[in-house]
C-alpha cells in the first residue's frame, strides 16, 4: 500500500494547478482540451518542485490551495461510498465527509511530495469512455527499465473537465478507499466513519 500511495502522490501532484500557468475552472483561459489541461499542470508543478528557493512546506501550501479546482472532490467523496452507503448520510454528514475525504487525499500526497523530483512523464492520447475521458500516463519506476502506469479519469462539470479518479498500476484510488469505508460501515455507523477520518494520522 505504501508504494501505491507514493505513485498516487506523484500522480496527484502532477495534476495540480499553479498560478497563471494553469488557470482555474472559472477562468476563461482554463483549457477545454483535457490533454492540454494535464500537460500544463504537470509542467507548472515541475517548475515549482524544482525551485530551490521554495521549501517543502511552502510548496505544499501552494499545491494544496491550487489543486482543489482541478479535482471533483464532491463526486469523489460520493463515489468512495457508492450507492450502498452515500444515501444513508444526512446533508450535514455528507458535507462533513466530503471535507474530511478531501483533506485525507491532500494529506496523503502532500506528505509525499518531497519524494518527487520531476521525473519525466509520458502522456498518451485521451480516450473517451461514454461521458468521461481517460488519459494514460507513464512515469519512470524505481526499478530499472520499468514504468509506473497511471490512468486519469475525468468528467465534465459546469463545462470544465475535472479529475474524479486516478488508477495506479490498474488500482483505483476510489475503489481502494471504498473497500476501507465499506469495512468500517459494515461493523459501525456513519459517525464511526467520520470519527475515524478525523483521527487519521498525517502520515
């Protein structure tokens, strides 16, 4: 699981948004082409991560602040619980869960961002899957002559492409969390799940 989250950390950071180089969704300059969107985000973040004048803490703050518009955290939270559990939550619980789940995802990759040193990524053409888009990407692996395969899944929201899931080596981040949450809810309540998320360690 540790290696999985290291790759996930890298992939999520690669898609974050920084400054004018990567406009936010409500900006008219926000890329309409999902391929262009991911490439611009990657290039922008690489430049920041290589900037020796910025310490890891400051990099984390910038990424955390600017990554949120690129991901559809509301949809991700809903999908992580699925049809089985999401309807059971009250409006208040849904808001709380969405916030905690977003914080969990951010913490998971921000704690690993210092391990990323700007590996060269190889993007593949986007593939349409119904109303969604999937974009494959490859990153060099720690093992010689091997690649880490990443698959971004995007959907349109308010006319803008947003990431709603990331697969690392064929394993979905959302499905991984869904299995964990399902296990908690099978033996406990929604409040138990929220309490567990609130106590999630930073690393």
